[in-house]
C-alpha cells in the first residue's frame, strides 16, 4: 500500500510522540513492516545533521519542566543546517533552534505563534525573519500596520532583515484574480466559484443567492472575453479585467429579466467598498513572484495598512491565490519561502481558502508559513493540526483550552495544568515552545545577543 504524503507525515508525528508500531499500524490499516521502514528511514536521515549534548548539573535550573519518566539529556538537542535560532532554554541554559526541514526536524515547516498583546509575538517573528534571511530563505510578510512596516519596525530588524516594502494599499497591485489555475478543470467556472467564495466568506451577511449572482457575473465576464469552460484553448486568451465583475454585477441588478437581479443588487452593495479602494488594478505594482522568491534571501513586506478590514482580507486572499498559482506552475520544490501572517485572527482557515491550501500543500511546493495571533480560538483545527511548532507567549488560557491542546502533543509534560501554570505566568520576552513534541520554556534572544553570537 502506497502512503500519501499526508498519511506519512501523521505516521512520523506519531513515531516522534512515542506511539508503538502496533498502534500506528492499526490506526492507518497498514503493516508493521511499513511503520518499521519509516522509523529506519527517519533514523538514517536524522543522524548526520543533529547533535546531542548532555547538560552539566550546574547549567540546569529547573527540572520540574521535564517528565520524570524521560531523561533530560535525551531531549536537549542542538540542530544545524536548516535550523534558526529562537532563544535560550530557561532550564538547561542551551540555545534552542527551530529545525524546520521535515527531513530532519519538524514534521512540517509551519509555526503558530500565540500570545497576548505586548508580550513579544511580533518581536519574536522579526527575529525569526532575520534568522531566515541569514539562511537565504525568502520571506513575504503581510503587514496590516502591526509592527513590521519600515516606519514602525525596530532599527535592528531593518538592519538585519533589510526588507523591501511594497505599498500595496497606497499604489495598488497589478495582479488578476481571474487567472485560471492548472488544477481548474472547469476553467472559468472554478474561477467564478473561488471568487464568489472569497467575497461571501469575507462579507458574512451575503448568502447563497448573492453568491450565485457573483458566480453568474464572473462567468458572464469570461463569456464576453470569449473564454468558455468547454473550450480549453480559449483559456489561453487574454483575461478580462477584474473590475469588469463589478460592472457586470450592476448590469444584472439593473436587468428586469434576470431572476437574480435583487440578489445581484445586494451583492453589488456589499462588494462596492472593495472596488472603491481600487487595490487590484492594471497600473498597480507588478509583483514578480519569481524574483521575490528566488532572489537569495530577500525579505518583502506587502503593506496593507490603512485599508478597510474587509478590503484588506479580500486583498490578502487574492494575493495568496495569485502566489499559489505561481507555485503550482513551478511544480514541487525544496523549501525556499516563508510567508508571515501577523494578526492571523482576521483571516479565514476554512476549507478551500488559500491559507488552508498552504498549510496542507505548501510544504510540497517549498513554502512554510508563520501565523501569529492572540488566542488559540483564532485558529481552525486545520491550522492547529498542521503547524507542528507552537510558540506561546503569556496567555490567560481560558478553560485550559490552549494548555490542553499543547499537552496532547507534548511528550515530556503531559499535565496540562503544569503547562497552563507556565504560559499564564510568562514574562515579556519569555515563551513556551512546543517543537518536535518537546515542550520547554525559552527566552527569546534579542537582536543584540544575536549579533554578538555571529561576531
């Protein structure tokens, strides 16, 4: 039985959490020999890039963070190559790294950051971005005026990451969301569905009838451009302007003969604010994903500050879909890009959204994502399950929701109340890290200490 990438990742995660071969084989209805083969493969690939160090007693501050059934020296590991410095282990006074390569470290290259305002989420993300730049990984940051912009970011971050800021909210972007993806088997119909889904997801008061009106408007726009779902050759013709959707929706609303006219009028009223800002336009900034991603280690900030909430969310989704289209056209790739999404609670993680695609499929196309928000409730089950690394700053942990989620994956601290005690008392700049199923309290190394470490 050939295993899919998704099943293989789940098996690897269970192996690393200490599950037996029998339990894994039964869960996935496979042979124990297959599980043993994956274990052997992991062992072989994990030896060279990792080194283990045994801490001396004088470096150990507090053994209460560790399970009594597990020897601490088995859990203290320093990784190299595809790892970036996060901070210092508060218990063992050792540097802690995030090894994001699924071949030798985390199951996937995705990180979830949680914490209340003012305790270090954005600063930690800035530090991680600067470390990724050292490793020559491109990063694309979607900023909504929350601390990454050139005007408000720390001087150290600007000097180390040296970001290029794209003023999307001010100058617009020249992309066309009507682009037909390689996986769009119905061509224009798939595009119409995706466009309507985005609008209706962001504007929650729109229902299925308004959605149908938007779909009809998009299909009509393609039809007038002589692009048809049954004629794949027509898919190569020049795409119509995205703004044509707005005009076509108005025409449907004004048509006495169209049964969707009332719903088209309602949909038109809802989405008019998006078109009024005119962010997506032909004379906007042209985003060359190839240059942004493949130019060694560049840091890019897509600045969306000052936009209406709904407009910024729609723009983010459409930019991500445009990026995904490029990635699909390039095909599977080694890891080369990280996307940073601060204030992730504003985004949708529903099935069929670009973020859900990145979490599930991004690794295959060389993309990792770092999500930051205030509460665990801001994330979907998909986001929680598909981010193998969690970085938690002080959190009130209502009804133990966060600590229970962490305890399920933490093999050295199984008591969720112990984890809750830690995360509710974290000082500014301190965090609880769950990585490779090991939980530890760390202090985030500041930019000055990172400079000294490299000197």
